[in-house]
C-alpha cells in the first residue's frame, strides 16, 4: 500500500489534474461573467420621466432603445418643456441612428419654450442643427421672425452655406424691414457678407423693394 504525503492532493482528485493556468483562466472568466450580469440587471431609474408626465408605454419604448441614465434626464427635460411622448421617442431614436447619445435636451426645450412650433423643432433635429446653433436660432425666433426663416437658415447651414446671422437679421428687423423681405433674402441664400451692406442701405433710406432688387438670388 502506498503512503500519501501530507499536503499533496491524491492524483485521482480533480484539483490534481487541473493545471494552475486553467484555474486562473476560470477565475477571470467567472469575474467577467459576474460584471456582465451586474450590468444586465442594473435598473434604469426612470422616475424623472414619470414626473415629467410620460406614459408607461413611451418609457418602455425608450428603454428598448437602450437609453442611458444621462439620456433619461435629457428626455425628461424635453418632455417637461411640452414635447409629446412620440416626439421624445423620435429624438432618442434619431440620435442613436447617428451613433450619438442624446444630449440636446436643454437646446430643444429652449426652442420649444420660446414658441418655435414642435414641427419646426423636429425639422431642425432632422437637419442636425439644434446643437451649437440652437441658441442663435432661438434668438432669431425671439426677434419676431417666423419659423420659415429659421428653417431656411438651418437648411443652408446643413448644406455648408453661409447665411445671414441672427444678429444681422435682428438688426434688420429693428430697422423695420418686413418679415416677407427677410424671408426672401434668406431663401435667396443671401450670405452673411451681405448683411452689413443691407443694413447700411436701409439706414440710408432704401425701401424693401430696393433691397430685394440690389440683392438678387445667389442660389444656383
């Protein structure tokens, strides 16, 4: 009969047949599995959406789009501003289709609360013109210019074209140039470089018809 040495496993024991590297690898895999399981079962806190008045079905749809906790707060901001549940879902889906997180909650809420129509806000989102330019577009609206001016400017900027700035349009508005004239100037593709000339002509007494005659369309 053989004699076993103390402290050494019997050769028939499973531990005796398992190389040390395999044991370490199994430990790493177990740790990774545990982390993945924690992420999978981590609960998303949607209380902010509930308090903003969003329906259960809309929240469920947002979750299906793999919404992050930061995006919960952004969408809640938009919902509190008054946008509908369906448009909130569209906002998140649009951002994710662009492989971007939704971070424009404040800008969109500001546009909507200033009186820009929901359809115009969503059009700006589709043009991807809400982010850095949202504040200027809001200022253009607050200057009393119609949504069609905002959209025309956003379309040109989305295509990389120079447009009249919000400051120039605001000055023209203060000089009592008609909205219809401003709309035509924007739709004609009038660049920012023409803004000072238009303002100067107006201050010298040029009528709207003269301005439109002096600054014809530059669109191709």
